[in-house]
C-alpha cells in the first residue's frame, strides 16, 4: 500500500489492489506451488465462465478448465500441496478416509474456483463505489469499524455473481407461483438484493444500513463456504485504505468485465490521495 501512495499517479485498482490481495493469500492458503501462480487468475476466470450459457467465451474457457483440472489432479496424485495448507489438510483427511482420494481434485477446484475472481470483483467494486461516493468514504475513515458493513453493502449493490441456479426437489411455490419438482430456478442476485420491498432506497450506496441479510453469498446451507476469507480480505484492504487514503479520486471510467457469470470491473482507474 505504501508503494502505491508514493507513486502520486493514477493506478488501476483492479490490477494493483483487487487482484493483488487475494493472490497474496489464496495460493498459500490452498497450498498451491509457485510453478502455477502465473496461471491462477486465468484459470479462475475460465472455471467460472464454463458455468454460463453456451457462447464463444464458454467454448474458449473449456480448454483452460481442463488444464486446471489436470494440474490439480497431478498436484493431488503427487502430493505436492504445501504443508500446513488447506490442500495439505485435505490430503490428510483422505488418508483418514474422511473423503476419498478421488474426490480431492474436485474439492480443490471447488475451493479454488470461486476464491479469486469473486473477491477481485468485490474489491474492484468497493473502490469504484467509494470513489463515486466520497461522503461514504469519509464515514468509513471516521469509523473503520464500518468495514464489515461496507463489505456487505458493496456486494449487496454490486453482487459479484450474476446468477446461480438450483433444482426444486419437490413441488412447491415461490411468491404464490407454483413450482414443479425438477424445475430449475435461477436466482438473480442483483435483483434480489435491490428488492424495493426489502431495501429503501434500493439503489443507494449506504454503508450504515442494516444489510447483513443480503443474498450475494448465498443463504443457509447454500451459503458460500469461503465467505469468511473473502470478508477478511476485503475488510482488511478497506481498513488499511481508510487509514492511509483521504480521498479516492476517479481517474477515468471503470471498464466492466465481460463474463457470463461474474459482475465487476476489468479496470478501475483512480488516484489515491494520501492522508
């Protein structure tokens, strides 16, 4: 952070901050060796892209997803996860037969796939929103304890994923509309989190509102398993910025990312003004 403040120039909050933070945490947390780290963001983007509807982007992502699966399969087979990491603990669990060794590559993909791109999206959106709402930045600077609430408000307003689907396990209804067993339901996170019956006003960025009941991270048994880490990463960055940066000045139009499932920015140009 200090080096960014010393530049006294425009930075890209996506590449300089949003990508840098999870890349400094997630690979070590999962026990990924150094030889793959220059591919991780590319693999993470592709891993989520293949979950979207058929398109040229999905087709282009398939080979990258196969590369990821092959790499993690070899990583498990060769037991090359870093000792003390979540990946290493997973192999230990397989040794105890708590899970099968055949499940380990898929579980590694489940842990890794959403752990980078969604956090990058949340951080990029957070900096974009605060640069556009200086009054909210002043509130956070005055009370850094609002960082947790700010995280919730950012992903409520700019949910990292566009949608997710589930299949009805029995005949039921949603909002009075019948839903037959086997029907597939798409949850549109941005719409749900801006429901005017729940939020007033729904489109306003307000880090002081009661917002912990958003659905950007799923809900109940479908809640994001890695949300604790994401909350820690984003809150840590916002707290550090709040202590060091008096103003986040927009330095150009944020450029949205093009992706089937992920919402966020490919670029957020800002100038950091040191406190």
